C-alpha cells in the first residue's frame, strides 16, 4: 500500500511540476521570453524605441547615454562623458563612429564591428519572429547569473554573428548576454571597455525589468564594461522619430 502511495505521489508531482523544468528546447525557451516581455502581438507592434539613462563612474562623475532604434532603419547611440562624446550610427548597410579617438570626425566602422552592432537595430529584439528573420537558435547548456539558474541560448544571425543569452529559468528574463564587439559596446575590465580589441568578448547584464505603458517589459538597468551600470531614466516606444536625421553622421 505504501509503495502505491509513493508512486501515486510521484505521478501527481510530475503533473504539477514547474513548466520551466519541462521546457528543454530552445524554441520553448524563446516562446517564454517573448511572453515575459509582453507577448508576440505587442513586440511585433514595436517600430521604434528610445532609451535614455545615466551611469555613475567610480569618481562620481555622471555619463549620459541615449539610444535610438528604428526598425530596419537605424541604431544610434550617443554617450556623453561631459568632456567628450561617443556617437555610433548603424544602418542595415553602413556604420560610423565619432569619438575623441577619431578626432571628432565620423569614421566608417570596420566590417566586424558593423556586423556586431547591426544586431541592435531591431527595437523588438531578436527573439520575436527569429525564424522568419533567418536566425537559428540552440540551447547550449545552463549556468547561473547572480545566483539565478539560467538556460543558455545561442542565436546565429544571418550576418554570421552569434550571441549567447542567459535566461532566468523562473522569470524568463534575459539576465546576461555574451557577444563579440569590444572597442565599441564595451568589454573587458571597466577601465578598458572602449579600448578593448574589436573581437573581444563583451558581457552585458540586464536587471530591473519593468512594464512600460502599453504592456511592454524592458530592463531599466544595463551593465557593461567601460560604463558600468546604466540606469534608464526615460523609455519611449513608438514615439515620433526622424529616422533620416538619426542615420546622418552628425
């Protein structure tokens, strides 16, 4: 009788086990990510995204960062250190950077850096409709981020770029991503972020996910080398943007 009760209990527990324990495929994990960020319909409706934030440096100085994304048109990032400014512009075919290292002039991005940053143009992110966009997804193991058990999901982009995402097994939020792209979007130690090699691996950490008007969910804290933790102070989805002006090297 006791053996029957034990078997029955195990069957019941298996039926009511957390969904995350049964989600093993990359496709299922991606589906949960999409749902956690607001759902497929909401994400498909995003045409543009504007983010504005501040990072406080170890010496107490503030760095201002602004990012614009317009679907299939442009990704623009401006980082204002107060005593200098970095501007990065990326389109589906070209890219430029203006920084103190370029003497205040816009220079064309090298091909590897251009391909690395072209993954940032889509304001809805890479998970929505990834198959239709020509991407491949694979689950590549598990790990932990700040004590949170995570699935590791790797995405191959049509440009041959790859990014590994660490997905919280409970919330389904991306807590970390690892990609190549040093020298532009950070990487390495804090002091060497912007000056690291172009093919250096970059770790970005995401935290403080919040719902914004419309039901979209986004991280309000992003941490990466060269800037530290950027706290977002303004987020605007589908606002008025002049894509042509954002694409212009100025």
